[in-house]
């Protein structure tokens, strides 16, 4: 029997690349994909004719429960970090369709936005990270599992972690930081954070910086994230790994990164490249009030390398800026 994978978010940036990576590595798996409706599903069906599509929103709990119960592994990427009904439905479905002897596995996408809680709470925008804002995904796992309830994504994380109370369910949470690069999914191939800065720059003639411009995030290429999904799914099917509580269970929290950036540096790179491509007159940055660029997210990613052998291989964020600027210019009709 081929392993059964139920994936949400095939039309999205992350889910689309995860699906591409999985099908490329394992075309023999049985894939069931949740999409909103038939119209949204057309490009997915065209790209993956052997996949089975089911239709519904993240609020269609009965659909999600049924498919989670039938799947060996659930890969949840569609608004997964913040949608409560779908998380509850997956937990309920996996518990109903599996047993302690044959558990169901849940690979859940969160994000390191959860680590911005301190700056957001104290409105500490634009400041450099404090030493205590760094979270190591093995050494600091107890701190990560006890982040404040006010932290973004925390409400859903608690549902996922609690699902392990039932021995029929085993979970893995992946928390990527800033994701960059062109996705390989059938619909959305564009990320949010860096393209947003580029779009702002091309529309205003300067790149924005949240003063004093000292905040830091980590970053990972979407293709390396896709590769992680392959390793995580393979681990769920490997008896030597799927029973390891460091890989699946309440402590199985994986950060990923391939580099570190200050948002002010990214804006400087964007401004320089936009000017170089003749899209703005000069490589100018300006300080404005833009809190989204004003918080720190500092993750130390060790778990994926130690337990799954994950190694990032893609170009750096800086190396991708030129292509990103050209793509946004084309999208905006400025190229």
C-alpha cells in the first residue's frame, strides 16, 4: 500500500513548493489535496493529474476530519499557523482514524513570527535583539513550548502540541523564518515579506526602514523548505525515526535557517538593485513607521540538521534580490 498523504495549501507559496518537492521525490505516494473549489483546483489538477482533489475551506471541519482520518500523514500549510478550526479538525480526524499501534502523523507549518512576541508586546520596534530573544530549537525547547499565549500563532501551536496527548497522534511543527525565492507550486510562487519591501520601493521611489533599523531575522530559501518537507514525510514513514520523541511528539519543534539579515540591510540591497535596474532614480532608503519590519525573530536551527540531516543548499537571500526586483517590476508593469 502506498503511503497516503493529505496536504492542505497546494495553491499556496509554501504548500505548493512542498507538494512539488514531495511528488518529485516520491511520485509513488497517494496524494489527497484540499483546495477551495474546482476553479482553484484546475491548475493543481493539471500539474498533478494523479492526485485526488477534495474541495472545501478550512472551516469545513467534516471534510478535513474525514481526510485526516484516512491519511497516514497530514501536511498542513494552508493558513496553518493561525486557523483554529482546521487544526482542531485535523487533531480530531487523526485521533479517530488511528491507534497507538498505528499512529497518524501531522506535519504542521507554524513560523518564527511566534518569536516576535516580546518586541510586539513592548512596542520595541527597530531595536536590536536582546540575548534572551534567541531561541535554540533543542536547548530552549521548554521556553519555546511555554511562550506567552499572546504570541502570534501560539493558540494553534497549543492545539497541535496537545494532540500528542492521544497516543494515536504524533506531531512535528516546522517554524521557518523569512522565506525567499521563487516557489515551484502551480499557483502562488511569491513570498510576502521581501517582495512587499520591493513593491513598496518601486511604488515610492525609496526603500523603507523602521528606525533605527537594527532588527534581525533569520531566513531560508523556499526550495530548502521544500526539501525539509520531504525529509519530514520520510521520517514519518521510517520506524527508526517516527518513534523518536525528538522528531515526532510535543518537543518536535523544528526551526530552519540559511542566513541572518537585518531588515535595514534588505532595504539597502533592494534600493541599490532597483536603482541599478533603472526602476528608481537613486538608491535611497527612508525611515518610516512600519512595525512589520521592526520586530526581532531569532531562531537557532539545530534539530533539522541533527535528526533529519537537513542542509540548506540554495542561494542566499542577498543573491536572490536582483531576480526579486525584476519579478516585482514585471508584476507592477514597470519593467
